[in-house]
């Protein structure tokens, strides 16, 4: 097998009594989208800052397959906070990065035109960055680092705080960039975005809960999972949480997800058992686990 593009071994970082990262150990394959998935406080940003060189770990190593990656322009970093110049226009921000990394002539023109096309920002080149929508700001931040064609992109929650359409467009851009040969390390608190990645690690309180492809993680989910629809779910949950034969139960929007240890249990058999607990009308259907269900099960086992 080819050596990984990025190898992380026994990485640890603490801030006083807080353990931000605990023995992180994983490989990031070349030319892939590698996701770091977890809620706020999981350690995602700390890992990103160490990867980009803005922070040093207490122990452990982080090694790239080529030393050139640490040279100027080797990594395109997009932090959580909007980092473009708010008083400059879209055009001026892109030209600033082109000048900074000495991208000139025909190459600059072709790259500029292509990035405006794939980001759908070509009608907003004269708009100041401060006046862009949240999704447009994220796309501007991404295409700005692409003006100098870094082989690796490190993107810290690029889709946080943007509308669903802008999130879809950002992921479409990332898949295009992967096809162009980039290696992408991306973090997100949105569990459902894990399926956009080739490989993921799930983080919780600085610890790795699991690492694999999203498909394999779903295959390893061994419980029978059901969805309950009923009114006032928060009054139903406490009773279900006390039932010992239920593996896990939790709210999912306006519904309840419930898993049981017996994968062969039928929908009718479970409905009969639940009718003794839920003293109101409800509907029940068996469903396939999503990434949120996989994460909830893993976190519940910690």
C-alpha cells in the first residue's frame, strides 16, 4: 500500500486540566476527503490547528509524506472564523492571494475564471466581502486559498452557519477539488455530512470513537433501529428510557429513534411491546441507521 499523505500517531494536547486530544492515531490517504466529525468541544479545531502548524502537540507526531507540504503554499487553511478582508471586494481578495503567492499571467486569469465559475461568485466580484451572505463568505474563503493551488486543504467547519443550499454547493466544490488531485482534511459538527467523506474519524471529548469509511461504519451498526412518530415526544421519552430491553432511545427532530439488541425483531412484535408503554397513538417503522445514529451509539458506549 502507498504511504498515507498524512500520518498521525499518539497525538495529545491538554489545556490545563482539559484534555483536548487524547492519543489520536490515524492516517489520511492521498487524494481523498478525510472527515473529522464531532460536536462542539470534541477537539476538531485543536487537531486542525496542529495539522496546519499553528499549535504544537504535547506529545505524538504528525508527519506528511513530503516535506514540501510545509513550504509556503503547501497547505490551504480555512479557519472557522471568516478570514478574508471585509473591506475588499471578492475580486480584490482573490487578487491579493494571487499576488501573495506570485500567480501571474495566463495562469492567474484561467484560475480566477474557473474558481468564480465553480463557486458561483462571478456575479458578485464587485461586492465587498463584509456584505456577502454566510454561504458566499465561506465560498470566497475557500476559493481564495485555491488561487495558489495548495496540494492539501485543511478546512475547519466550512459549512457551519450556512444554509442547506450553500452547504450542498460547498461539498460539490470539495468533490471537484478531490477530482483535481487535492487531499482534503475537513471538520464538521454535522453528522450527516460524514457520508460526503471517503474516510472519517468520530471524535468525542478529544477521543476517537471510531475511524473508517462511512459505509463500513453503517455496516457495523448491529442493532435493529426504528423510528417512532407521536405527539409530545418529550413526554414519551422518559418512560422509554427506563425500559431495559431498549438499547438506546433519543429524539431526532420531531421523531424518536429507538434501537434494540435483537436484530431479528419484527415491527409488529415491537409495536405490541411499545403499546404497553406509550399510552397514546403512535406510528412505528424500521429504518436504516444514519451517521447520527452510528455516532449516538458509539458515544453511548464510551
